[in-house]
C-alpha cells in the first residue's frame, strides 16, 4: 500500500513527458492527452523507460485531461483516461523486472482557467471538471491521484475535494512556485502547506517552474512547515530557448547531484518534471539508492491562511478584527437586510488598514439565509483582502458552506465542550481543515473557576484528537465575562488564560470588549484589560482595530515585550503624535482640514474630500440637510458634470468630485437620521456587467455618479447571467437597467439580456455603455439608450424618472 | 513628465489638455503602489510563419486568417509570440479601491496599462537586441483585437505559450485575458529592415478615438 510507504521509505516518481513527446513529433499547442489513443506505443515506450530507470510512481499522460480543456477534442474524456491508465500498466509489465511494487498515478494538472473572482471559472465548476476525470481514473485502475503544477490554492482546493469526495485513492499534491517562493497567484509556502495539510493530503510538495538548484530554498522552507511527506520534482533547469525551441540543460549527473541535496533537506519522494528524461531519473535513483528517509516531524505552529498570506499565531499576538458582525450595530443589520455587500467589504478594508491580521466574519440575523450570505460575503471579501478570515457562526450549515468555498485554511468560531457541538464541528475541521476556536463551556454552562475552564479546554483538545485534529489547530477561548455584573470575573479569565497556556501550550483567543459592558467610557477598561490579557498569554484578541485605545495597548505591548523589533512599528504609528487620544476616524478627518471656510460647493468642484466633510458638517449646524443638498451639492455636481461634457473636466476629476460629494451626503444623511427625518424614497436602477465580461470599472464609474444623484443603485456585479438581471428587475420592480460590456464577444450577452428583459419586464428601460459600443450598435441590439460616457447615463436616468414620477 | 506618466494621462482621456495637479498626484501614488505590488511576467516563443493566399497564414503550424496581421508580417520568416501580465495582485488592488475611491481606481487602471506597455517595450528591446545578433529585425507588436485579427486567437496563443502554467495568464470563455492587466502579441522577425514604426495606436483605424495618440 502506497499510503503505508509514504514518508517511511524513499520513493521515486518519473520524469518529464511533454519534452519527450515533442521529440516524438508532438507540436506545441497540440493536446498531448490524445496521444494516449493515437500514439499508444510511443507512450508505453516512455513509461517503460521510466520504470526501467527505477521509478516507483509513474504518471498517466492526463495532465490536461479535463472536460474544460477537451471541449474541442473528438475523443471522449473517459476513453482518454482509460487508455492513459492502460498505457502505464502495460509499460509496468514490460519495464519492471525486479518485482517491486509500483503505482499508476492519475496525473491531474490545472484547468488552465483562472477561478472567480479573478477569472470566470466557478469553484464548483472547477470541482466538477476534476471530479469527472478522477472518477474515470479510479475506475480505470489508478492507484493514486497526483495533482500537480498548480499555481492557485483555490483551484487545488477544488481538486483535492473532488478527489476526496469521489474516490478512495490517496491524494498527493505538488505546486509550482517561482524563485521568490511565491505561487503565480501570490500564495507563499506556509499558506500552501497550511491549507493542504488541513485538507488532509497524503503528501505535498513542489514541481516544475525551475531546476533543482533554484528549488532548494523552497524545499528548505517546506521542511520547516510541513508535517506530511514532501515531494520534490524539479525541471532539468530553467527553460531556455534556441531556434524557437524550449530546452533544459541540466545534465542527468548534475541533476542527480543536486537531488542528493534535496534528499538531505528531507524530501521523501523525488522525481523530475519538464526536461528531465529517463536518464535523469536513472542517475537520480542510482544516487539515492533507497537510502532511509527521515519522516517529517510534526510541526506545532498554529497557522491560518488565505490564498496569499499565512498568519502564524506565535508569541507575538495577532489582532482579529471584530467589526463584521451585526450584534448591536443598526447600520450593519440594515446593510445585511438590504444585501449591501459593499458596506461589509468596506468594514473589512477599514480594519485591514487599521492593522487587523485576521477578520472575523459574522452575518447571522434571524430570517436570513445565512449559509448563502456567508458564502457570498466570504467570496467577496477574499476578492478585496488577502487577510485570513474567521468564519463566525452558530449555524453548522453556514459553517460548512463557508469552509467549503474559503480559499485557504480558515479560522472557525467556534466549538465548545458540549458533545453536540463537538460532534457537529470536528468532522468539518477534519474534512476541510481549519483552526477552531474552543469555548470553555459545556452542558453545565460556563465554569465559575479558572480550573473549570482549563478542564473543559482539555476535554475539547482530547476529543479533537480522536478526529486526528492536532492541538495546534485549537485556539482556546476562556471567555470574557462582564465585570459590572460579575465582579471578580476578570481575574478568573486571566487565570484561565494562563492556565491553558501552561497546561496545554495551546494558543488562546478572547473577545475583549465584553469586559466593560454596562460601564461608562468603555474603551478605558477595554484597553487595560486587553493589556492584562496579553500579559497573561493571549495570542489573539478579537477587537476593534479602529479603536485608538486598543491599538495603543497592542503597539505598546509589542514594543515593551520586544515583539516589535527596534520599536519600528510603534515609531511608524506614533512618530509625530502627541499623547492625546483622538476621538475616532471622523474627527481625525476633520482635524486635518486644510482651507477652512472653503465652501461646500468649491470643495466638491475641486474634489476635496476632507474639506467637503468639514463644510457639510459646518453648514448642517445652521441649515436643513435638504436645503444644503439643493443649494450646494447638486449645483456643484451639475457644474462638474457640465465641465466633463465640455471637455474641461476629466474623468479622474469627475470622480474625485463624486467621492467628495458622497462624503458630504453621508454627513447630511446622518443629520437627517438623527433628527428622525425620513430620507426620500429613491428610484431604483439596476447596473450589471453582462455575462462573460469581467471588466467592471465602467459600471462602477456609472454607479458612483448615479448614487451621487440619489438613485438607489442595485449593483449586480460582473459576469451576470441574463436570468439574474431579469429576475431582479421583476422582483424589485425596477424601471431602468444599465448594462455594460467591454468587447464584441460579450455584446452578444448584452443582446440576450435585453431580449429577456423585454419579455419579462416590458416596462423597463435599458441603457447600455462600454468600450465597444456606439449608437449604431446599441440600436442594433435594441437598447433604449446609449450612454457614451458616465454623465450621459445620469441625464438619461433623470429624464426617465422625471417622466414617470 | 516621464513617458509612463504621459501615457497614463493619455489613457485618462486628457488629449492635449493640461493635467490637473490632483490627478497628477494620484498618478504618482498609483505608480508607487503598482511598483510595490504588481507582478511582471512574460513568456514568449518564436515560431515559423508560412504565408498562404487571402490573408491566411500558418504560425507554428496553427492556421490564422487576418489581412491586417498579414500586412504587418509581410516579408517575415518567423514570429515572436508573447504573453505578459501584471498578475492578479493588480486586479486585487483595483478591486479594493473600487469600493472606496473610484478616482484612484480609474487612475490605477490607466497607470496599469501604461506600466504594462512600458514593460513590453523593455522586453521588446531585449528581443530586438537578441534578434539583431542574428541579423533579424523586429516588427511592431500586433495583438488579437487589432484590425481584423479576432480576439478568438487568444486561445491559440495561450496554448502555444503554455501561458497559464508559465505566467498564470489565462482567459475567460469570452476570450478575455485574466488577470485583466495582460497582453498577448505577435511580433514579426524579418531579414529586411522595413520602416514600420507604427505602434499599436496608429495602426488602428478608429481615427475618432478619444484616447488616440496625437
């Protein structure tokens, strides 16, 4: 059995395939997988040579064999996979003469497409593509699935899940790194390893991209983080070109020499990739000579990751941003109800800018489909921030849905000592991977003593072990109680914190601000308790990173405890500041205002955000908000719009003014709400970039301007199918839809959308815009209006609603 | 004003108008940020070209039909096929700003385009010097979407270059390159030094374009 040998004895993969097939006549761009059927003898020959050279694991020639790549092939995928497995087995019968146990690995490469949100391939669509080929592979008799040359953690997650959920085969994964140790999609070694170990792959490693020499530092880094056997499959050097041909020039001897160093680093499975030949593999196996391997030691680091970043919870504490949570936040609740995803994303970005390392995500509200909303928010957040996320929910369905589509190894909030909770949560951690927050409460409630809480932590850690979940993936929360109602509780929490650290050596987490509930001037208590908790071993505080008090505690603690080298961070934050505490971000904005007395109109016309904020706030002391809007705001916007039309104001200026106006509007809206005034019911407009189109900057420009003119924009995003747009128009009874397309190929989707809208919502007007469009084109596809620039769509919208209202 | 700043200003639609200080500051910030975050990756290979009749040709064995490309490549014996990208980091940066600062977003967009062109110019210069050693001259870059060269050739180009694997450059079902700040192009190699200094913009027959280089 392969899984019993992995990591216990040295095993050899085969070497390159593409280069050998090219020398046998395969053209660049031709699908090599078809050769399994058309040139079976050549393939058997290559495989046989690798077996003869000593390979234990030989890959099928199925690197690109997936439904997505094979849309233009006349051969069926099943047929190809069957033949590919058959070719390896046949070669084994011919080439293995020493009776050693060998394995046919189903080779699975990337789809060649970029996954959403950067590309247009959905996560589940990628999963389906992998599932199909993997099922065929198992049916055909493959012994393992080897997923390789992956440069995207998200795609590899889809592939591993497809393998695990649809086959019983061992799964090994190697990824392609560049010389800086990064994936093409930005991930680094620890983030990749954290995710793959979480997904419970049998071995992991690196292949392709570079030669063995360049790979050494990456192998070294992998050994530092990996607890599972490491695979190393380099190219025969870096690719070079001569007469238009790509070639690799590391000789078999040189290859073998460097692979010896790779073995010394601790690799357990070795082989070759592009440009390596049976000669390279023979030299390598002769050099290695089945020497004993040292299985990788289990690593103790607690790591959470996103696609691009790993956060290691170690002695230096980290900050978990608490703001994406509706509890006690009226505006946030409203945003959730109105499906205002942008609002949530901005909360994320603000926290990142304020210094958060991880973002807690809680979108739970009664009467909300939490699973689907959680998935949406996680996906969208991961398209604007590379911070790892903490999935915070009590709804197990939502938890699983989010863990499935999360790109990386998430933090999970939470499990507790109740049997029911552990039975539900641990299987998910076991399957998808994750670092889980363990609350020290159980069927008996929250223990009133530190010892009681420490004991429950032990129970949870013990139970997790039964699922194969290591201690490093548990972060204990000993619970913060409110001191105003439970005097003495702070001391218990601090003692428990120290207790779990000492007894189990696990990382800890606390929701800090609970401590001050019901007390005046809460930040004072919060910040001091935070410092005390840090001093007692808190690894991760769930706090508001925009709170200056909390951040002062954090930065001071790190500087004092020598976690901040040369106090660099501290100096960066506080150089030039005096000792007084600013009263929040808005006040800070006001303090910086440059030219006092600058009128609101001028501020907007010049696109000065801070001045616009200040001027609006000043004016609102003496004038009614609606008056201010009509007297200053709208005329300023009109003037800028006119200038844009005349060609005296340009797009960046138009947008700077729009952003300034937006800030002024927000000030006035706050004033209105405080006075209890009704904000006007606004006219709804749908905006969408049509299906197949992933460029949304034009649509976003139009959105900002329409919002300036008080329209209620329903932004459906990019790559939006016609049915979604039509359904939304019907449901929300929308009377104007704006569609954007960049290229000729996507104008077709625009036409489809218009046709569907005419049928489903005949009273709805449609305006179109985008680089490729003109009046003639717009007429041809049946649009009501062509907007040659963003201002035109504003004028058209005003015209439509003036008529209708 | 350096070349890439000038180009960014042009992409922002200023034409011959003077650029305002606010925008100029945004351009400076955007280039700084891009210099820090953007990836710059390129892959290229050289293929033989065979001309047939009626704008048809074969590049590396792949059939291509385009009269305009045919004109551009006239007299060439081979073609440099290339793909380049600023990577997903750049897309992420623009998405992030599109939530909070649209002015910055459009400026980043323009600066990204200018940066990509500058990068391609540098790479092209290296290719030119290499080619010169073999007595070959390099023609201006020609990309799918120029003239009558269909953007459907993106798929062929990406496949010829193994671009998804080599530089993480792929495309959507609608033939759009992903990451978005990416380019594919063809550059002819010929023995004759034909004066052909037309660069992208001037080769286009949309003469009323507001972004046209004057």
